[in-house]
C-alpha cells in the first residue's frame, strides 16, 4: 500500500478506536485490518499502537505519524483541489456533526435536499449532546451554537438564533409571572445541561444592565425535547432557542416570560477545519446550508 493510503487507513483506525469498528467501516474483516496495521509498522520499523483486548492507544511514534500525517493529507487534498479546479464536482464521504434536537428537526431535512442535489456525496450525520472536537474526531463539518470556535477552525454564520424564557399558561396562572429577573429565584425553572453554560445561572440584559440570577427547579436533562415537554406539562419556566420554541409560542402553548429582557444569543455556525483550500464536498454543503438558512440571517430579531 502506498504511504498516502496508509495514512488515511491509520487515521480511520485511530478515529474509530478499534480493529472491529474499522473493519466494519471499510467492509473487511478484523484480521485484515490487523494485518494491514502490522504491514505499516513493519514498513516503518516502529510500533504505532499499543493494543489490548479492550482498546488501542497511540505510541509516541504513532502520535507523530497521526498528527504529521493529517497535515500531509490536508496539503495533498489542497493540491488536488487546486489542480482539479474549484469547479470540481463534489463527491466522496462527508462527516457532519450536530446537536440532537437541531440535527433531527432542521439539519436532517436539509441534508435530504442536499443529497438530491449532490448525489456524488455520501453524508454521514452524527448527532450528540456531548462536546465534539471536529479536528480530533475527524468531522468535515459541525453545526455549533453560541461562541465561535478556536483558531484551528473556520466558522460561517448560518442563522441568527435568540433564546427566550417561556412557560405554559397553566404554570403562570398557578405561580404568577415574574416582573424582573430577580423574581426568577422563587420560580420553578427547567434546565438543559449544556457544556457552554454555567448550570443554574441565567444572564439577562436590558437597557445596558445585566443581571445574573441563580435559579433552581425540579427537573433537568441533557435532552432539549424532554425539558420542552416538561415545560408544556406546566412544571416551570424554560430557557430555549427560538428555533424550537417559536411554533409553540405562536400556537399559545407557551407564553413568553420577561420578554423585555434578552438572553445571550445562540447563533448557529457551520464550523470546519481551517485549510488553505476547502474540499469541493465541504464547500458545497456549507454553501447549500448558507442558502437554506438565509432568511434566518436577514431577520435581526432572530425570528423563526
């Protein structure tokens, strides 16, 4: 096997973390994967992985081969893109990552339309409630809410997205409606555990003033749909992105709370590894999503 092919194989093996999963991914048997790895190590004259019955780990030489190999593969991809021209037809595997709720309701339908327009691209969508490093975990594109990524990543704004406080009318009739952020402390508040938030603290701003309020409540989850259902059942006040709350607010199933106050925005970005040249397949998807969510960038209110 040539060196570039070996680099791609080794990167895939480390990403999946096991011989069996790698074999399943590329359609061969685990012994075939083990044999190929042994061949690479024999050719290089070093051991790249420490293997046990449960997991694999990188040796120092393996870490160098992985990190420097990723740089070489990026440069090769950029070179091929330059030679082929920017008009190259998008094709190949595209790995995409997003949050659970937005991924199901907004991104999956978009990818369905994308697949019809670009049949040469194979899309794998990974949905998770955990923090993902797209560089280390090998994703071509990630949809991220809130703060912009680190310097290894490039971001393109897809949609403005406000967050709002809301509650079921039945809860507000029973508990009353808070007149200021400070009054939230005496209310039942429902939480979504997210890595970029200080759990139990809500920050609201109005007229140049910002209040940070410690709130508490009976229910919390890492899944937004669970917490949204609890709010609809009348258990308390919820902070939710407008893309999900808007239909329920319009239908009157939820009522805005402290509507004159604003919360930190959760704007939606397409995030991808910083490279001198973006692959045709990734560029095609970023451009497609930018076009699809255009109306949500133009509306300064962040309405959905």
